[in-house]
C-alpha cells in the first residue's frame, strides 16, 4: 500500500508539472493564433494622462482602449514620416506592445493586434482635429492609420527603466529613437520581453 501511494503521488507531481508548463505557454499559444512565419512585431506609444492640444485632450490609455466598443480603435494622429512608414508596413494579425509614454513611469502595459492594415488617417482632413493637415487631400493623403484590437492588459507594467537593464534589448529603437511613437520590435526582443513579464509574475 505505501508503494502505491508513492506511485500516485509521483503521478500527481508529473501532472502538476505538465499543468504548470501548459499554463506557462498558454499566452504564447493564444498570441500565435492566426499568425505566420512572417509575423511582425511593433511598439505603439500613447499618452495615458490628459494633455490638451489645440483644445483637444489627446490622452489614450490602454484602459481607454479596453473601454472602446469591441476593445478596438483607430490608431491615428501619427505625424512623423518614419513612424508613418512603419505603420504602413504593418500587416493584419501583426502584434504590438502598447506603451504608456509621457507619464511619470513610462513602460509597456499590454499587447494589441493589428486588425486592419494602413488606411488614410481621417483626422488629417478634420479642421477641428489637433492632427489636421491642410496640405493633405483625400486624393493624395499624407498620413495613415491602422485599426488595433486589445489582446492583453498586463497587471504589472514593464517599465522603461527595467528594459534598459538588459543587454539583449540594448538595440531597441526605444532607446535609440526615443521620440519615435511607432517602432519596429525584433523577434528576439519581443520574446525576451514576454519572458521578462513571466519572471516578474513569479516574483
């Protein structure tokens, strides 16, 4: 009888380890749905705190996205040519880190999925918008936007200061081109940050 009890205990331990491994890879499996080998990764910056620009509050936090219908929104207002070109390179089902910027503690707070590829940013044609561009026309638009959908909101922010600690991330545009609001993320950077998030959860 004691021997049988030990066998059952061993089986339970094995099952527990398998369960833990499954839990560890659950997010990765979810994020890999409908993806291909050519999937791209990005970082999108947004301001979580109120700031008026031409009388309009340009705040947009990940919580604001969470409260949007279907938890999706148009990522507009990009007025930098390099950032615009990166937006135009995005493809449906690419993933992006949602980054809170211009705040007390900047950092990555979640993940969004690209659900609609680049299209003319409607705010460039709206005179009351802080992103209005009188030189743009519907026949020849200058600026583009994408549609994003919320994938994850992280309970714990991965801060800018944390990211700066690791040599594996030293080549991120986040450090080299800090003012760029749309950035490309290399695959090894993406995976490293997700691993870092997992480690933080275990602390």
